[in-house]
C-alpha cells in the first residue's frame, strides 16, 4: 500500500472522541475517566461505552485500518467519523473543518462530495441495473444521466465489471456485487473512503481477490481510506498503519512491522503470535544503513525471500525503493531475525 510523509496535513482526524449509548452519557464518561469498568458503568447508569477517548489522524493517500474483535467499538468509531451517528464528546475534522459542528446542509454537502462508504452488506437496489447502482451518488447530486452513465462505465471498467453494466444485482455473484458497491463509492470521486468489514461475508478466495483489487485501486487512485476489519491478516495486507481496538479504545497504533516486532500489550501480542513473520515483514523492516552492494532487492521483498539469496551468496544486498538505495540487509541480520521468528 502507499506510504505517507509525517508532515502532511491530515485529511481526517478525531480528537478525544467518545460515544456512549444510553440516557446518562456524561455520567458514564465521568465514571469511565475515573477508571470504572464497562460492566460497572452499565450496571450503574444503564449506559454502554461504545468508543472511549479515541484520537487518530489519517494522512492523504493513507490506508488506516482499525482492527478488533466483535464488540470492540470499531464499527461505532467509523460511524462517528462519518457522522452517521453523533459523538457524545470530542471532535472529528475533515480537511481541517470541524465535521461535528456542521449543520444538516453542510453535512450533506460533505457526504455528497468528499465521503463514500462501503459496507459488509452491499445495499444494492435490486430493481436497478448495475450501471444505475454505480452512479446513484451522482444521480443524487443532480448530474445528468448521460454524464453519470459515462462516469459509471469508466469506474465499472476499473473494478473489472465491463460487460455487466446492464445486468441486475441478483444476476451477479457475491464478489461481483461487492465490486458494484465499490464502484458506487468510487463514482463520486470521494476524498475519503470508509470501509466497514466489506469483505467479511465473502468466500475466502473471493475475499482475497477483493483485497488485491483494493490494493491495486489504491495504488492508482491514492484515496484516503479508513478500513474496519476483525481479521489481523487482512489488516496487515491492506494497512499502512493499524490501530488495534479493545473495549472502545486503542491498545496500539503502528505499522504491521511495529505491531509484530514490538506489541505494546498482551492483547496485541495475541494477534501477532501466529503471524508468519518472515512472510509478512519486509527487507525495509529489518534493513540497516549502508547499501553499496551490486546486488539489489526491492524494499517490499519479504524477509523469507532473502534467505535463499543470502545462502547462495553471503555478501550484503542493497535495499531499494523507487530506484534509490535506502539501506542494506546481510546474512547475520536475516539469520538473527529467523531465529527470533
């Protein structure tokens, strides 16, 4: 996936966001800040803490994955970020503007022009053909039929649905229907894409294909993405950074390499234990400074792929990115890593 420079201004950010369900939200927040557990707060106030004091920022073109088990608060968080539900406390900013303070008209404008969402359940209109499902957002914006159909044809081609434009959703497989949902989200050319476990209902092979498709599209379109999943392998595959969520709060935020090599809590460690580290981590993750070797390898090459290269020839290998040498890997470093893995 893409990488982003630290200096870039966030496209989306949340500051100390809380979401409490129930009649006494402020009292529930007070108890939570005092260290009371979710169960004790529920018993005393009848309120459920959905999101607890969450702050994060997503840079332009970044894929930020929020990962957690059922009930961790990840879907509630994305709904707060998209303002499908209102926050109890805290703020959400989009391009520097306070999204939580916008009135209904301002909110509609932002949703129409800057945001799109893709859900687990496709939500396609069964009585509309694929092309009209895909360009529905443009229809809502008042774009003329010819113009919106032209855009829909272009996007449907991008997601691999050329030739199916005039089919109905029920004539398509589950994976193809999810592609229609993706095309609908892309058709309005959004700045930010929210994905709420979009592939979890798909068969494993179709799911993998859709993950690969999203990676390909992201490389071409460079959208800002917030992606929700309960699957750590999916999070690693898709995310530039990953937030591990538990009980409504973030346990740790970092790159896949940071989470795998330096888990901050036992909860995070449990997710990383069974990950094949040599397949997941890359030359970039273990490289050191230097790199004058005539042998070169891309920074994205897995650590596992380096093993036969260094067994055949133990001299260091230069690590490159975008054609430039950024470091090197050697036999000792790889051997140490493999022993730890």
